[in-house]
C-alpha cells in the first residue's frame, strides 16, 4: 500500500515522482515498463525558462537566441532574455529522477507492465505483469496514470504535429551553437497544413535537424527521409554529413477535452491528461507546472490533477487550430508575423500560457483579425466528433 502510485516512467511520471519525494511524508511507487518494446527509446524534450536549477543536471544544451525563416528566405533572429531555450535527453532526465527517487525512504520503482487501473473502496488498485510473468497488485490512496490514450476524445479540430529528426555530424563546422532555428519555412509547403525545418545546434559540427508538419495524417518513413535529405542538402547546405541517430514522433494538436479524473482516486496526467499545448505541441513545461501543483495539493490533503492549461488558452488554441485546418490563415505567415511583431520574451510567455488577458489582446491584434473572428464565431456551432486514432508518441517538446 502506497500513498500514491504513478503509472508510467516518461516525462510526466518522473516529474511527478520527483516532486512528491521532495518530502518524506509521502510513500510513492513508480511503475515503469520493463526493458523491451513497451519501453520508449531515447528522445529529446525541449522547453524555455529563465531558471532551470532543478533540471540543470539533465539539460544537454541551451540557446540564448532563436531564429525563424520565412518562406521567402527572410530571417528573424530574436533574444528572448531572460528566457533560454533548453533541450534535455530523456535518458539523462531519467537518471537524475531515479537518483532522487531512490534516495527517498518512502519511494520505490517497480519494473512491470500496468494492465488495469481501477477504483476500489478506500483508494485504487493497479494490476501489473512483472517481466517474469507474475501478476503484481499494487494499492494506493491515489493513482496518477500517464499511459497514452488508446483513442483521443471527440474534437472539433484534430491536427497532428508529426516529425522525424536526424542527429547529424558534419565534416566541417556548419552550425552556430548560440542560435536555435525554431521554424524554417523554406521547405516545400504541403497542400494542407504547414511544414518547417527545426535545427538545434549541439556543436559547430553537430546538430539535431528535424522536418516537422502540422497536418491531419503522418507521412511514411521514406517521405520523412526524403524531406530531411532535401532540407539538409538543398536548404541548409551542410555538405557531407553522417546521421548518428534518428527520432520520430506524432503529437496531438486538438481541441478535444481530456478528462483528468477517471475515478474517485484515479487521475490522468501528461499528454493523456491534456498537458500538450494544442497550438504548439509543447508539453514538458506544462508537465512541470502540473506536477508541482499536484504535489502541493496532496501535501495539503487534497487529491487533484489541475488543468494544465487555462480555459482562455484552450479557447485561443481552438480558434487557431480551426483557422489553420480550414486554410483561412496562412500558417507560415501567421507564425513569422508573431515573431516579427511581438516582443520575444512576451511571445514565448504567450506560447507557454503565461501572459495576461491584456497582453493576449495586444498579441491578437497582430494576427489576421478577420479570419480569426470568423472562426471564433463559428466554433460554438461545430459538433465534436471522433477522429481516426493516430499512434501518439510522448511529446518531445
């Protein structure tokens, strides 16, 4: 019997476990998938903040300047000081989290496959299968489940942010390690949605180079490889290079309503609990905020999974997603316009859901007002419907 069982050892599960073991008053069991096909490969998570002391051990690289390229080759370079864009590797984050968890006398890590989670009198039960085939039954006062959903809830709009990235090493120095390219719209644009390149330099001769689309369906691996090859050779012109590792994923961009409470004592967290920002795909920063809020509530004797994003933020994102999906606004023009016209620190706080209504009003005036208003008027009359279920990966942002 534990005070809390956390199901899933990804960003959300590990983050919540770390927050809970910061005090010795709580017993915590973290259930992680055993080695094998259910265990996710190494991936990167990105976010921005002004002070990441708690995460410094796991941060692999950071950038003080950000760059956006428009479709015509124009360049916008901004300094969002005091914010920095940071990247960490999942394996490094896992090592740091595990070291903190195992130091707590009331915490333990169980390697097993979670099969069922359900309410029982006085709490909740998690039934698992151990690597040797044995059945394990765990009980807790509260369970926080971060496993991916089998299907997304009904939505008015559902796009996907899908991507493939190469960790490349070039024969000569081709990258500026001080500048991260967040969106490079010089790539060919699809008929529906938008596409961009994404470059995180790790050294003058090393970088993560990605091709990303916001659209309704993912591509084949061959299509991603072709797009990445074209971007690397024809647009970035990085010369001869070696691909050392690749990563690929799909992130939901949807105005679906994600239930966070699925029982008296069972809660969803992470992407399954709506932590992914619908309009950007970023998740990691929201997971940190939600984890701290859950831990604070439990210490005060309350069991909650707070809303990762405010209703105001979700309403704005629903309008943007619908406007993109209908083609009423030009995606590349929309995002480059924001970076041109909005102070960078304010824009990043806006993308993270940290701006005031007055700031958001001023930012809204720098968007295509007519199409956005038309979409806002239309949304309440649209029916939510079930969309085909993609294979959702944990957000790497």
